[in-house]
């Protein structure tokens, strides 16, 4: 984990809400519940760049609850089968960039371009979506995003779904960010896809905004 993120984790780790997260995870282990992603991937989004280097935050919901699908990066997976949400992401990406190459379901290539692929909730019980909602993760994510905005006023944020919007709204009560850097869409899951994510041209919109800010555009190839 990069040191700027580690400092946030160390500070937040002393707070009551984070103690509750640890308590819930320990209880799950005692009850032999299977939690995803694997604990070695829990803080994977923070391994590739510093807070002040963050170019884009993509904020989703919670990890894939299926067996070993979640890999620690929001929407990403090492599985050969493409999850429905990721499939819809790729559909929209190809509308903006018809020649984009997608050779994997892992979004590591995006993470390495300083895209923070976050879920609003970091853990989930196997086959139980939203099972760890409101145990404290949302507060942690709020703190992470606030610190990123403090470190980089040009960061872009894309929220996908109501849970992500809720967290961002809490952030914006404390931190200020140019409205031109904020993009709010529905979740790309089959339930939310058609609401506002479909035909949003979000990938081109993000690169256009980066260009306006004189920041190198994202190479969306995978």
C-alpha cells in the first residue's frame, strides 16, 4: 500500500466505526462465513499510486458476492466469465471507442493509470449482496475521498448507483470539488443500466474533461 493511503488507514483504524468493521469481520470468521474479496486483496486499490496522483475515482457499490469473483478492484475480476455489470461497462466503452481492445476482465490496467476503483463497501458475505452495508465501510470511503480531494483538486469522480451517490454527497458536505469534475450515473448492473448509464458516453466525457485540465487522457485498452 502506498504511504499516503497507509497514513489514512492508520488514522481511520483508530476510530470506533473502523473497530466495528473489524468486529464484524472477526465474527464472520468465527461463524465460518466466507468473505470476499480475499483479505490479501482488501486494500488493493491503494497499491498503485499516491492520493495526490489520483486521476479518477470510480465509485461502485459492493464487491461481487459470487465465489472468488471479486479481486479487490471495483468491477474487476480475474474470472474468464464477464459479470453482467462489467459487460455493460464494456458495451458503453465500445460505443465511445469502437476500436478499444479488451483482452481481460481485470481492470488492473486502469488502476495502473491512477484510476481508483473503489466500492462503497469493501467486503461482502458469499452470495449475500449488501451484507456488509452500513457496518462502517462507507465512512472509511468518505474519509479516503476527502483526503484525495485535499491532495488533488483536479481529481475526477464517477459515481455508479445510489450507494455511491450517497457516499459522495457525504463527502461534498465537507470537501469542495469543481462540479465539472463530478459525474453521477446509475449502476451498470442489469437493474440500473438503462436509467442513466446506458448511452452516457461517460468514457469520452471523462477524457474530454482531463484534456481540458491539461491532464493526459486515459488509455481504456485492457
